C-alpha cells in the first residue's frame, strides 16, 4: 500500500472514530430546568412506606439511565433496613435525615444529616433512614430504581397484598 493510501485510511479511521465519539455528546443537547415553585409532588411508589411524596426531576425511575428525584418525608417517618442494586446519592435539602447502616433500624447507631448533608450509599449496602421532622431529600442514581428490604416482612408491597 502506498504512503498516500495508508495516510488516507488512517485519516478516514480517525474521522470515523471522532464522529462516533462525538455522537452521544451532541445527542445530549437538551437540558432540564425545574423551578422550585413548579415541582410536581405525588405519592411515593408503593415500594416505600406510605406517607412519603415524590417529585421526579430527571429521567424515569423505572428505566435505565440517569435519575434525579426528590422525596418529601413527614415527621416520624422511617424506611426499614434495605438495599439497592445501584449506588444511591442523597442530599438533604430541608429538615433532618437520620441514616444508619446495618440489618436493623437502630436509632442509636444513626448519624443525622442536616440541610446540605450528603451520603453516598454503594450498591448492596444495607441501610435505613428515619425522620423526626418533615424532611426533603434529593436522590441521584442510575436507574432503574429498586429497593430490597432486609426483612421481607418490612416490604410495604408484600403487606398490601396480604390484606
């Protein structure tokens, strides 16, 4: 093969690889803008104990991809020990979230996160949360969202089906 032909093939390969690499970047040209006064709240999914509300800011929690959502918990709310198949990143926006690790909801072994506090919970880490005051958190994850209760009897969906 001549040097000119070899150089042409290399340049064509480079152009193709740049086009393929730039494709996904240009596909992300939209943005998400949600003013605080435009949040739409609704009941949290039945996988969470009753009383919480959810507002999905970005993505679809039941599909693969980036998801950002907010959960609003009433005072004296608790989520029993559970785990997820994905990393969960939680930022407290208002109120206070008490978070602990382990297979039992142990209020003495919890740490309190005030507004601005953050916790990143790796996939499969057993953890729990509870509140004493109304609390709003923002959660970021890679969907689909799932939740597995350490004690299957704590799963609100299983309790509902027994009625």
